[in-house]
């Protein structure tokens, strides 16, 4: 009885499995490029399994044909991957080497098949067995790594919905490439293909047939709308590079152990430990990472930048207000990191029109200490060139390409900075707000139109941030002046009231100046007026009048308080009649409250006619409220005037009036928790009603007069 070789059985199982997959593909996949390549790959895999099975029976007599069939099988699988990643939304994003990886693997497989065929036909001399295994192993190791990289990028960059379509495809083909990597790395190390690994290979491939079948069912047209991000490619490239580095170090360690004699094992451990230290140090180097990014941008993508991520990072750096870094430093960092420049300086237009140094980043590392005090004239050659052209000036290119910088002259202070690299204008609405000087990048790089467009766009955005910041500061200063002017207007109005009081005093002095009682009252009134004016001047230096008044508040007995206040109008025509009923005590600053009442009374006296005029001051307490009414029989006011004019600041119907008395009185009343109401009609007089909360726990007095 003839024994059936084990490898023949396993390859037969493999051929049957992929035959089933081919039937599924033919039944369900549409006639698209990925679908046709998938069917071709299944048929090529069946062919390889069939030739290998025959070779197992014939005893290595069909070995060359089996190798050629294996090369064809790999060629077709990578043709499928190339067609898949060439679909809209994939190939354009991958670009460069990443897009060409499947085609490079196809070329390697075709070259290997041609080499084997030419050797079998006698056109090329046969290579020794050991050398042939090494060459074969190295080739298919590269092919397997290329497949794993492509599949890893596809899966990692897919969205959750896309992964539903891609998951089993990536797992299935990834398992095939991973097994190939294991098989040929073992063959490369031991200079022979392990028989067990070779025999198990078809069965391992058959295990992925269900995965590929599910993938075929989920992707009937194989339109894989997947984009590979630059971050993913960067990390993948770094990972592959680190893996190749460690593989090289492991190979070197294996060589040292085999040929190092007694010291071999020790030297191998030391070499591997040094390799790990070197890997950690290299991975933490900003310069090395920058070089890798430049390499990825140049060779893996059509566009150098992932603009979505670039802009998100840029805005995040500008808006990082919680950091204890000024906006100028954040602008330098955000723009500098676009081109890997770690240092820079910022000049902005000052009040005198010149451009002055306002911020720096790592300036100590590139000799900016002397230039920090340098200024640039607004009409100088540098500012004029930047304003006219908006160009990003590449300082090393000025001497090499002077035709690009016609009319430009580098300032002396800037020429003294050896690491100065770029001058980036900050323009806003065609006006030059300032400019940045960036230092040389961490890794040497050449700039093209894409870099310059990105820098100019980012500079415009940064200029808008700087202009908004300057406007905010100017607005804050204007508000400080506005607050001071408001305080000054209130103080001036109160001084006017004191002047009116002193004028009445002077007028009465002509009539009653010889009376001792009047002279005593006059001295006391003048002393009180001086004290009030001193306090009014002090209010000009207080940033928060409400807070200052809050500190001066106390319980005010309204009856005695009003009697003392109204005494200043003794002898005035018309006379003031005062009446108080009920509890009457409030919590207030006596000076502020006195100014409010004095304003209301003086306005009533001014409005009342000289003949038959009346002014009544009525005080009443009702539970938790205290009501003060000042009533006159003057001409009154229309509802429209009360609504639209009376409480508007700087509106006055009096000659020489400031127009802020009513506004200030109502403001103070509301600060005290009350309000000021107006009851008036044309020809019917006016009632000004001041309502205030009663002082808690204070016992008022009944007073009348």
C-alpha cells in the first residue's frame, strides 16, 4: 500500500478550501476590479496547492513549479490589495510609498517567479541551496511585512461602520501574511525550511477561508472607503522601523553568541540591552521624530499635511488660555510647530507706529538678547516689503535667490541672529500688524508652496487673535476711563448741589448775618460742606462706588435725618412742609441718601411757582417699607418725557444742569434695595416717590412738622 505524504494531504485540503471560497466569490461578488482580483487570487492559491500536492508525490521534481505557483499566488493577493486601496478615498490619501506597497510586493513576486523559471530553464545558473533559501526567505519576509503594514493601516483608520466590512478581510489575510513571516524568518535563521511548519502551512491557510468568505459576503463590490491618517502612518512607520532595528540587533546578537566563544552569551545580552537603550533614546528624541515626520510626509502622502489635525492642534495651542503663557508666546509656538521650529520672536506695531519686540520663545538659545531691544520702522524696507507682498521670507534664500526679494534689505539687527530662518508677516485686512522671526527647524527641511500657504494662512489667523487681544485691552482701558468719568460726573453733580446750598447760605447771610444763631449755623453748614466735598473727591479714587457705599451704611432714623437736611432751605420761598408718620428707619449711607433727598427737594423747589407754590415732604413707614414722597404743584411732566428722557444720563431741561441727578438718585435707590417712582401729569404737578426697605429691628419714631 502506497503511503500518502503528509504535505500532499494538507495541500489537498487547502485546494479544496479555496475552491469553496472561489465558488462563493463567483456567486456573490460583482464585476469590480477588487472582485476580479479576489477571484484570481483564489484560483492562483488553488493552483499553488495543486502543484505543491503533485510535488509531494513526485519527490521535489516539481519544486520549481511549486515556487513559481507560490509567487503567482502572492502576486494575485497583492493585486487584490492594490485594487482595494485604489478605490476612491483610499489611494489619494495614502500616496507615495504607502500606496505603492502592494505593487512593490507584486513586483517582488514576479521577479522571484522569473528568477525561478529562468533557473529551471537553464537560462540562469542555479544558486546554491543555502543561498537560495536565504534569498527566498528575505524576499518573502519583505512581502509579508508589506502585507501586514497595508492591512494594519486599513483596519486602524476605519470607522466603526467600516470595520464591520473590513474586519474579517484584515484578520484573514493578516493571518496568511503572519504565518509566512513566521515560516521564512525561521528559515532565514536556521538556513532551512522547517518541515512541520511547511506541512502545517496549507491547513493554517484553510483556517482563514471562513473569514475571507464572510468578508466577501460583506463587501460585494469591495468599495472600501477608508482613509489612512498621517498619525497612523507615522506610528506604523516608527513601529516597523523599530521592529527592523530590533530584528537586526537580534541577528547581530545571534551571530555574536554563535561565534563569540565563551563570551558569546554575555556579549549577546549586552548587545540586546544596548539596543533597547538606543531605541528608547531614539524614540524620545524630538529631532529623530521630526525627521520621521518629514520622511512620511514626503514619501507616503500627496499632500504634506493632514490639514484637519494640523488646524485642530493650531487652534488648541492658540486658545490654551489656562496656561501661564502670554498670547504672543502661544502664537510663536503654534506657528513654529507647523514647520518644527522650536524658537522664535514676535514684533508688533507699537503706539508710535514702530514695530517692537513683544514676545519670545526659547530666545536664549539663538542669540536674541541684543535684538530684543531692536525696533523696526513702519516705513522701513522690511515692513514695506512684508506689507506690499505678504511673502514669507526664507532668510537663507535671500542671497541665493535675490530675484524673489526685490526691494528687500535684511536689517542689521536681524542679520546678527545666526539661527534666524523665516520671517512670517502678520497681516490683517492688508495691514501689517507685526511679524515673527522663526529659528531653524529641528530637522533640516525644504519648503514648498504648501508650506508657505499654510504659514500665511496660520499667520492671518494668529493676527486676528492678536488684534482681538489688543482691542480687548483697549476696551478695558476705555471702560476704566468710562468708570472714572461716570464717578466724576456724579461727584460734579453733588458738588453742584453743595454750591446751591452755599449760595442759599450766602443769600441768607445778607439778611441774617448779624444774628449769632445764624452765624453758628453758617459755620456748621460750611464745615459740613467741606467734609462732604472731601469725601466726594475721595470717591474719584474708588473703583467700586457701590462697594464703598456698602461699607459706610448704617441705620438712619429718617425723621431726625430729614429735619436736619431740610433746615438748609429755611427761609426759602416757597417754604417746605414736612410730615412723618409711622416707623421710619432705613439702612443706608447717610451721605448718599442725603444727596438723593436733596436732589428731589431742590428739583421740587425749582419746579414750584414763586407765587402760590407748595413743596411737601411726606414720610411714612409701613411694615417692611419706608416711603418718602416729595410733592410739588409745578407744571408737571408728560408720560413720554418721564419714560424717554427723565432717567437718561446727561439729558437736562435746566440751564446749566448736568442731567444726571434723577439717574443717580434712582441708581442709589436700587442699590439700597428700593426704587424711585414718578407720578406726574402735564399741568398737575409731580410726586417723586422714594421707596426703601425698612431697617431690620429698628424702631422708628413718629414725627411731624
